[in-house]
C-alpha cells in the first residue's frame, strides 16, 4: 500500500474500515474527496476512531491495523463498574497514564464511580480533581472533551464538596469553553452549566468574581454568564444578604465590556437586581416618580454618574416595555 493510500486510510471512520464500504478501486476517490466536508461532523459525533500508522510512513503489508475508539457516553447511558474496589485502587494510576486512551477510560470510570458509588470516591476527590485539570490541558481533543464531561458529573454528584479544589478546574473550563474546538467548547460549556446548577451560589460567586477581570475577554465573557446564572439562585433574601450594592457594581463594570456576551449577561443581571430591589422596597415597575428609596436613587447613590446613567438606560428600557405592555 502506498504512502498516499495510507494517509487516506487514516481519515476513514472505523465502521467503514470494518465493513469494507470503501472498495479497492474507488477507495481514494470516495474517501479523500469528502475530508473537508466530513471532518467537523466526525469531531462532533459521540465517538472518534483512529487508525495507527508507522511514524516514518513505511507500510508493512502483513502488519495488523490497530483500531482505537474513544466513546463519548452521556451520563444517563453510563453503566456501573464491575469491580468497585479494583477500580478505586487503579483510578489514579489510570488518570496519570501516558496512554491517552487509558486516560479517557479512567475518566469515564471516575464518572461511573461518581454516579454509582459517590461516597467511595469522596475522600479521593482532592487527588482526582487535579488530574482532571491535567486532562483538560491535554493537547488531544478527545481527552479534553472526556475531562469536561467528567467535570460535569463531578459537579452534579458532589455539589459543594469540590469548592476547595474548584479554582484551577474553573479556570480551565472557562478557557476551554472560549477558545478550543467547537465540540470541546460545547462540552466545557455544559460543565459550567452543571457547576452553576449544583454548586451553592454563595460559595461560587466569590470564585467567579476574579475571572470577571481576567485579561482574556472571552474568559471574562464566560465568567459573566456563569455569574449571571448563579445570582438568581440566591433568591430574594439571599441577594439582599449578599448585597445588592456589591452586585450592582459587578454588573455595571461588565456593562462596558468589549464582548457582547459580557454585556448581555450584565443586562440580565441588572434586570434581576432591579426586580429584587423593587420587590423588597414595595415598589412597582409603573412608579413614575423618583423618591429617595427608588431604584434610580439607589443607582445614583452607589455608582459613578456615567455608570448610573448606563445602568438606568438598560433598566428604564425594560420598564418602559412593561408599561407599554400593561
């Protein structure tokens, strides 16, 4: 087999290799012609198949082609591990392996153990989470995506128990959700949604806040979206206890960010804060005057004139919409 034919073989899905769907006579034409069209679709599928070749490009006609598969299994489709004790003993070594396929298998075993035997894994979390972070930094996209899926299951299983180990994990998820291949970004985004759904906002918001000032604007945008999703989970009393004056400063600073995702998150947060403030002070959206306890007066007392003007522009537009619709 020539070197060109072998390179074409490398991009054929495993199912086609097994089933012989590419005939000998038309192999190169059928397969190489569709590379650009199909490569993005294959990346987004639930499994990837790799065919190994010698690094020097030489072909041994008698050599067996090894087929390696990494499956992206959704949480609800994961099955229990066979031997819990054996898996617990080998899980850390598997996560530290130099064999990336074994790392992916170990990550999936972490997911299984977290779902079916979470109490047994709890005391190992401090050792497991740094290795998940290491996998998120792996140059192989398959490892990154599997690590993102593992992080999502860790959040849903352990809630606030991961808070002491969250910082490095959070930074990597924000990074992966903003500047990696699309199917990795989507998995990282789902992990962030799991985080904001399961970790208590009173613990999560202080972890998110430093990232709102990150020098990378995309990380700032993802952090802003997480912050905006977390605040409503505090509830009215929780927001009042946390401090509307603190939260409005955060939202106002994001309102002038360069990325639209940050600005949109800031607008949503401001509308939430306005609603909570007016409910807690017995005000209605149709109040036309600006008494000392009004939302307008509150904004002007807590913000600089320019910031207050920007905030009120956002919230007044929403108020005008409510008045017109009533």
